[in-house]
């Protein structure tokens, strides 16, 4: 009779992996008729007095791993189908992970069929350590990304979103679940969408790895509700498995833009009246003078303004300035520029306007103030009478010098004052 157990033991001892044969004794208990040293090392090392095979399985497998191991073995016995199992074993030198393959097999001895299971174990500790390290790294990365103040969005080479952090959710009003797999163009204003793919392709071909977008022009995103979001964007690209991915870090600059717009407006606006100031007026006129279009200009001065301040106080004087600004703006055409020149002086630019029309416009404005032909509730209770004097001039053909034009208007204003005020004079 062949000593089958001895032959099996000789076979498993020659295998480098952890190997054991598991069978069942007459009482139906799980036993190990043969295993190599690797199996002892896997389950906790060689134990004295246990080399007399068969060995009860429970004496080899630690209690904390025993139940799961037994369940898989019994399932394999009952189904006859191979099973897979991953288990951790705490040994003296640390925790080791093993992937075990359970494969049932049959052999015939003395006419009887005996079913046993070949258990093969591979040490996957290094792989599991790497997996856990990767999971920890991914978890840290995700935590940092989600905790970031700025929105972070990643797209693949087809411009579909693959990462959408919490700040992006807050900024654009979409959840990550809604946006993953969606085209990035959903977050762009309608008018920019046709050009975005070309921009990304140009950046993909460029040797530049990262850049600010766009350094010169204001960039906008689009909120879920359709409103525009002024943003600052830094984009970078990396190659993943031979494919390019793009990551954008997006900062909401709504407050900054609002402040910049306010400062810009303040730089060109008179604080008291809300009219364009001298700087803005000169910029507009210089732009007009780059063409050969007709242009008339007038300078307006409030008559005896010091007397108004002295008689009624500076608050009423400021009120007169604001009234003049309001009426002057209301009387202006859309193309005209009515501005405060300084003190009680105002100035107007009338594009596409010849001398006669400019005189008529100035005369109508003068008469409006003389006749108090405007609605206003005076803080004094009674209307404060005031008049204005205006000097008008028209650009000479081909003239480019704004100072020369303004000088003629000022000279006309001076002559009008010398002639008795409350009048219009051409120059």
C-alpha cells in the first residue's frame, strides 16, 4: 500500500510558497495531513510536537483567523469550487498578509475516493503595505483637496471632469456627483464655450507645464443659476498613463473685482456730483480727436457761486452743484459727455455736433437754469436762484490738440462773463 501522506508531505515540502493539504477525518473534523514550513510560518511558526500528521486545523490557525478560514474550507468542500481568501496574521515581526487559493482535488486509493483541498498561500504583505500607503496618500490628497479654499477641477483629454472638490461645489452650485464625467464647458459662459477646446489643445501642445489664465483679460465662470463669476485660474497639465490631464485651481475674485471696479470708477468720477471728472473727460475727448469727426465743447460756470456759499452755506452750494450735474446729464444726449471740470465749472463734449447746434444746446441749458425749469425740493424750503455762463467752441478740421480747443472755450467763457454773465458766447 502506498503511503499517500508521506508522498504528499514530500511534495509540499519542496514548494517555496505556503502550502497545506486539508482534509476531514472520520469524525468530520478538518485536519492537515501535510503542510510545509511555509504554512507553519504563515500561521505563527513551528510548534513543538505537532509534526505528527494529520494535525487538527484548529491547532495551526490562530483563533482570530480560524472562523473565516474554516468557512471558506467548508464552502470549498461542499461546492467543489475553488475559493480565494486574504487574511492577516500577527507574528512576532509584525503583521503579514497572505492571499490563499483553496483548490479541491480528488485521488483514488484502494478503490475509495477521498476529497481534499490544496491550500496555497502567497505573502502579499509588501503589496498590502503599498496599497495601504496609496490609500492613505489618496485619503490625504482628497482631504487637502476638499479642505482647499480654492476650487480645484481636473479634466481628462476629452475635457470631461474627473475631480470636483468641495470648494468647486460651493463656487458653481453643483455637487461633485452631478459634475463628474460632464464636459467642463458646462461651467463656462455661453459665449466662451466655442473657443475653449481650441485653447486647451493649444496648451496641451505647448511645452509650458502651467500658466495663469488669462493674464491680461478678465475670466468668468458660470454659476448654476446662470450668473457670471469673475475668477482667477491657474492651470497645469500632467501625463497619466500616456494621457494628458489638466487641473485648474480656481479662485473667486468677485470681491476683488467689485473693489477694482469701484476704485476705477472713483478714479474717473467726481465724488460730489457723480459726473465724470476732468481725467475721464480728457480721455474721451482725446479718443474722439483721433478721428476726423465733428466735435463741439463748452465750458460752463455758475455765476457768483461764492455769493451762494456765503449766503446759504456750503451745504446749499453743494446742493446747487448736484442739481446742475443732474440737469446737465438729463439734458445730454447718449453720445455727449457732461463732466465736472473743477469747483463751480463744468464741461461738455458734443460729438458729431457743429457750431450752430452746440450754441443751441448750450443756450437751452442756460435758459433751463435761469427759469428754474426743473423739479427739485430745496432743503432751504425755497428755491435758490442761480444762473450759468457758457463758452462754446468747435473743433477745427483736422485739429488734434484738446488743450487748444479747451483754451478757446475758456476764452469764450471769459468774454461771456465780461459781457454780463448768464449768457452763451462762441469762440
